[in-house]
């Protein structure tokens, strides 16, 4: 494994985990967001060497055996998914957000997701979904 | 597992069928194809806007280890020309470079680093030619010619339409307003850039999986460009990661086809990176619009004269059609008895123009809706009142003279907006601006015609199959680029056939399996395909009932009911499962198809043009009225949109959730067009080549939006609906412009309204006035 | 193919740097990896600092605080010492980039990239920060404003890294301000920015002021003239307008794809006028 291989390429090409998407390759769109040791990071700006000793979670890894993650359920229920290409990154950023701030306001949700571009939704239903998921997780 | 499997019902906010696979990362887009032995393909692009190609040096690249093939125009078997109406674009340049993104050489390599190295090793010799970058100058006598063989010089199309006698009419007006407006390129910036996968199947057929809005039509373009028989080409369109018109037509397809013919049997992958997408993909046509609008003293619109100049860049693509649609909407949703609307679409060496959600209507709506507000101000009339007074009703004619025979909800939208608290409470809101902020509200009213117009058939073929397992398999014919039409198909078919998500299956467009159903564009996806699907489902239901009644030994099929997985005779309780039924039917009977062609306008217009006009007039229009609350900062010129209200007439709402998705998404793109998306081009070169310099809205840039449907039944539409995909993108730019004028009395004639342009206009208006 | 080295200790770092003196050093990678992709740099070796614990964290030493250079912006935003002592820095970091970029990007990286548009720099300038520079055998401190020499240029010598940033607590300052003007509200490179620290007396008179402007010169701009103009006065419109004029003379903005120099100059002054809104925070 070349130490300078981009993490996004390892995920998509070597591990067949194509859920993580590439939208710009330059850290500007957030489509490649993954969780590294639980924190959101841009996999297009990480190199293989940096994975040593780290645990990585991709979109394929947040549902459990028999249930979706509450965020995934909420995204489906609230119509937050249109073309879906931004969604894996968006969901993982939302996971990071809710870990830091379990009960965010709508504005805090917008701030938490401000690094994930979406061209289809206008963001409103995404905010609705994260708010609903936060309520569900909290209860 | 997750969503309770309700029976699909029209009118219900049924969660989308594709949401689950997308939210788990399981859904495979065209960009997601890999295999153990695949090959990467990419092209070397011109980098200069206008030149004669003299020679190409590929030897160094060919010799690089890991490079399979380096191909030029010499290696192209067919015409090497692609295009939708005019085939004027080379797959690989042979003689002339016409824009910086023209493709010159195609490289196939084992991995991306080798591919990139090979591209750097390719050189080509060229003779620079004088270039032309302004659409009005392009039409002058001595302008350099983009297509030397074009008898009309740099003119792609000139259309002139009139109603009545506008010269006389202006003499009858008490008030006349003039305005000129300029709108820039807009880049689609879909999250999934142009991507595809191609291979030669065992039977020698070319299979292409592409992020495309036009799988059926693509085959024709590929066939003629590469010299193949159309039967030898199969195109598959998975869910697209966004398109908005930018994937209407060929992007990667012909290049992939050529690559697959030269990849020694290995599958080929092409995926444009963001910079290449910006460089080579089509953009919204920039336009310059000169308007003259006249009214009577009481605010009745009487005369409209406008001249529109569109820049199509190097190729025709669908630009003549874009201009035609723009012209049809140039007068807005208003009664104007005398009009003269003239449009010129010119070739230049700028980036290529092409379809983008709205298709010419955002451009003219930007102009006309500002003209209406300017007129209202001059007449000291309320901007909502003047619109109500002049809004078209069913039976009126639009500005090109077409009678509006179908549902026409412009007035209903305005009246609903007028009654809304956001309109009612606007003054109070405006008065409570904070330090260094000014507040304003702005309106826009708009129409959007759907379909292709009178010449190109707007048709679809629906296909349903009852599988062995007794499931209803719907063969979607129109690409789903995120707008949810595939899910809507399930909802429509599910409603008629009484099935739920578990008893239905969806096949995405595949030219081998689905039937030709036209492009995913023109706000026609659900209207046209939906109408075909309803007819197919109803016919299928009858056929299934007839078979079932025979098998259940019941004399008539009157009391039969389709429920998930079975047919039940209600009086006796006798049932047959759909899987049993399937086994007892002949295979051909288990498939039902139906054709639908959308109606077209019958009227002849007073129209002259330099070449054949497609795409004008239309017969079915959606309508909307928008209101925005805007706050501008006096110190920096930054605009913040606080709230956005849209009221839309798109007929009946089949799925309220999908309805809102479309409206909200269009508003967000329209706000980007209004405020931050400046695709800057200088001497044909893009100066905003990526997402760090081309600014699309983030979560913090789009406000909370309220979207209200005005549900007027459209009898010709599936369950009464009309197109919804594009209407909402037409409103934000003029609504924002009007709100800015309301807030501080300025108009910026060239959009987007960046902080710099706004501050400059504010300073010009009141050099020393900055209130605390 | 490039080799990426991941030292876990300072010793491993010095070893790596002496073995490969031409290696490109990075922490979060949000600048370097973008430049790599654009082909602007082409190093054969990369050294990533993200695992070296000694380079992270926030420590108090009396009236001084040492910020580890490899502390991420997100870490600093959550750190109580930073939040309570340096709200002007906190405010800027909140507006920097985006959440995942803040999880990856470090304050040392922001400094060493030395872009005049770097959001952490105006606050660090008004806080009169010093950088601590270490090499295998040496350690020195230097004023940040001397360390940064021009756009993309610092005084770093081969074999050296910025290991930390020293900031003095400034309890006397009772008003802070940071504003950034961008093309949108997140993921925005600053077009113009202003950081300010003020000490205002009980009677509302400005006793001390420090200002720093970003994105309007080859490096961060500071101006003793502007500071002198406000000291001894109240926060009032005429005083701020006068300061704004002086600010416009102090800055040296250029035209670029994001904005013109003329706009930047105008706004550099206007941002001073915004300080009027701090009036309500003044106790008397």
C-alpha cells in the first residue's frame, strides 16, 4: 500500500466501499466525509499513512445489523434525500455534530453541516431530519 | 425494516423509494463502477479558445508504461460529430479548436497517476486564431467566425415574434420604462460530476453506463459519431448524482464508447474531476436583455418590446430551443396586447452553453420581473397590485400570442401570497432592521412551460411486468437525477394497482429493457411518463382482472380488488395470489405497455426566424409567485435572505414531500444565481475553475423556505399534475433584485449581486450616506 | 509515488527531517494536499506531524499560554482556556473553513501557510502572539508579525518547525471584535477581515486599542495611526469614521478573483465603523 494513497481511493477502489463519494478532491464539498476515531474528516485530504492505528467509519458502517442509525431513518422519513450524492458525507457530519451537541438548534445544525454542499435540496429537509433524529436519540 | 409498507396513495407524502439505498451508501451511481481489470480513460483538452489544430505529438505518451492506448481523431470510425439537433461538435478535434475545453486526445491507462502523466506528455501544435467572446460583437460584420461553414456567420438562430402593433401601442402608453439586464454563465455544480463505465459485451455490443438524462437519444448520437449501428449500443442510466440539464446529451458517452472499442476487451471508466467538469461541461447561457415596457395610466400593460442576446459558445447544443423558450416567457405571466420579442443566439469561443434548469426562463424572468417593479414604482402602484391586475387567466393569450387553454393559476398564486402573513406583516419587519442593516421585500411572478413544443414529440412508453414472484415491475423510462420521478412512478402504479413497496420493483432506464420515453428535462418527466404509466397500469389492471375472474370462476371482474400481492373477489372472499396468477399467464400477457404523447399548441404565431424553430410555443404552463425578505449590510454590501415564500400552481400534488423537495431545491439554486454564483470568463478562459472560486450556497446561505401549493386540477395531467422541476428557479433573482431596490433604492444591472457590486451601487447612489 | 512519514515523537521527527531535508511538512493537510493535487508542489517526501502529542494541547504558564502548533481548530474551539482568555481568536476560528476542515486543520498550519487571508492570523496579531520554533538542537521565540514575511513566506529554516504559539493573557482588554467578509457564510476565503481588542474605561473612554486587518495586504496589516486615533476617545461615529479613513490608507489590498482592491480598501475602513455596535457592551 503506497503511503501516499488517498484514503478516499483506498475506501472506494481497494475496499469496494463506494458509499464515500468524491465531489471535488480539494476539501471544498464534504462529499468524502468519513469518521476517523469518531471525528468527521475529509477523506480526499488524508493519506494512507495517516490511517495507522485509527478506526474509520464510513456510511456503510453506521447502521447496526437490524436497524438503521436514527439519522438515516430520519433522512428517509423527512425527504432529506434527493440525488443522494452528498448524503453519505452529510449523514456522517451529522453524526459528528450530534456527538458534540446532542440537542442542536436549527441554526446550530446548519453550522454543523456547513462543510457539506448539497445542490438538490436547499438543505431545509436535511435540517428537519437532523432535528428529528436528535429528538429521537435524546428520548 | 424501516418504513411501514403503506399502500401507495396519490397525494400522500410517501417517502422516496430510493432514499434507503442512498442513505446507506449502497446505491451505485455511474461514478461507482470498478472491476478487477478496468482501465481509466481521460482526454487532453485544448486550453486555448480558438485555433487551427496542426499536429499532435502522442509518441511520448504512448510509450509510457501502463498506457494502453492514445487515440486521436484519426482513430475515430464514424463522423466524429455529435450534437442534438446540429452535429457540430467533434468527439476529438480534427481541424479546429473552438473552446478551451475541446477534447483533442483520448488516453487509456492502468491507473490514474499514469493517466495524468500521459496527459502531461501530450503536446499539440496549433495556429491561434482571433477569437470572439461577446455575443453582440459576434454578430458584427468582421467578427472572427466560429464555424466557417455557417452561412449565417456567427448567428445560430434569430427569432422574431410579435403580437399586435407595438409601435402604435407605445404611442398609446402614458408610462414607458426601459431597462437592460445582464446575467452570467451558471455552472450546474452537481455533486456527481460527469461519469460513466463502458465495455463490450460478449455479443460484441457496446454497453455504456452513464450519468445521463438522455439514455435513449444518446444511442443515436454515439452511433453516428462512432460509426456504429444503433442496435449495437446499450445505454443504462442509474440514479444520477444531480444533473439539472448539464447531463442532457453527450458528456462522457462517445469518449467511453471509443475507449471501449480500443481497450482490448477491458471495461473502461471515465470520471471528470471537478475542474474538468467546469472546463468542458455546458453552462447556463449568459444573456443580455434590453426591455421596453409601456402601460396605461391605471397600470394596465399595453406594449412590450424586447431584444435578447444569448451566447451559445462554440456549439449549437440546445441553445436555439433555450432562446425560444425564453422568448415565450419574456413577457412574464401577464396580458400584454402588443409585443415584439426578438432574440439572437450567437456562437462565440466562450465555454459551451447548454440546458440548465429553467432553460432560458430564469434569464428573462430576471428582466421582466424587475421591469414590472420599476413600472409599479413609476406609477406609484403597489407591486403586488400591478401584478394582480395584469396576471393572465385561462383563456388569455401569453406574450407570443398563444391562448392559455389549460389550467392557469397565476392569479391564484398572487392572491394566496397576498393573504399570507409574510406579505401582511412586511412593513413591520422592514422597520425593525438593526444597526447598519436595511431591509426590503421583493416579489416575482412567473410561468414555466413544460414539454418540447410542437415539433419534437414529447412522448413516453410505460412498461409494467408481473414477475414470477407476483411483483409489479415498473420499467422507468425517464432518468431519475434526484427529482424522484422513479419513486413517483412506483407511487402512481402502486396507487392504481393497489400494491405496496414490498410488492413492487423498479427498473431504472436501460435501453435494452425500458422503452423510449424522452429526456429527463423540460419539467415533463412525471407528466409525460406518468400519463403513459397510468394508462398502462389501468389497462394491466383490466387484463389481470379478466384472467383472475376466469381462474376464480367468477362471471364478471366487477367486484375484484387488487391488494398487495393478490386479487380478491370481495363478495365471496375468493383470492388468487399475484404469483399464482403470473404462473398461469402466458409470458407476453404478463407485460403491459402504453404510449403517451403530450398535446401541443395548435396555434400559429407571427414568427420569423433564420432557421427552423423547435420548442415554441408550449401549451401547458406552471405558475408561481415568490416573496423574499432581504437584509443588506450598509458597511459591506453583503445580502442575507431572511425568509423565502413561494406559492406555486403545479396542478395537483401527487406527493407533498417531493413537491417541496423540488421547490426548495430550485429556490436554493436560484439564490446562488442571484447572490454568489459568478462564473467568470476572460478571453474564453474560466477564472473560477473549481468550487473554491465558484461559490454555491452552503447551509448558512439558504434561508428557511415556505412553499405553498395552489392545487388547481390540470385535467390533462396524471392525477391532475403539471411540471414542477423548473418553475421555482425562475423567481429568486428578480425577487432578490426587487427586495434590494426596496431596501435601499438601488438596482444592479449585472448579476450576481455580490457584496462588491451592491456596495458600489449604494455608494454611487448616496456617496456620503451610511445610516447607523 | 511519494513517501509519507508519520513520526510519533519529536525524536522521530528530527530523524525524518535530517534524513529528508526537502520533505514537505504538514499537520492537517488541508493546505498542502490541495496544493499537491494542483501540481503546485511536488515533494518526494511528506512528513505528517499529527501524531506528535508534544505539539498539541494548551498549557498555562502564569500570564502566558502556550498553544501546541498541532492543535486543531476544533480542539481549540472546545478548549476552556482558549475560550475564556482569547474570545477574539475563538470567534475567528468559528468562522474558519467548515466543521471537517476545523477537525483537521491546525493553528500551526494556518500560520505556516502564511496566507494573508488566514483567519487565525488577525486575532493572533492583536494578541501579539509569538511563535516558538524548534529544530533538533535549537529553540527560539519570535514575534508572529516578524515570523511571517510575505504571502506564503515565513522565517522557517530547513529542519525547523513551528512547535507552539505563545499568547499573553490580556485581562485589561474588555472588548473584542472579529468580523470576516466572504462570498458566503461558510467555506469562504476571507475578502477582508478585522480583529480588534479594546480596553474601555468605566466612563467609556478607549484606553488601549489593537487592530489587525486580514486579506488586505501581503501580510496582516496593523496600524499604530489607527490605534492612536481612537485612544482617548469614546466609541463614536465621528471617531470611527476618522479611524476608517486612516485604515484605508494603511491597507495595501490587491485585485483578485474574489474582490477588487478598491472594494477591499473601502470595506477595511467600513469595518472600523462597525465597532460602533460594541457601544452597547460598554458598561457605562
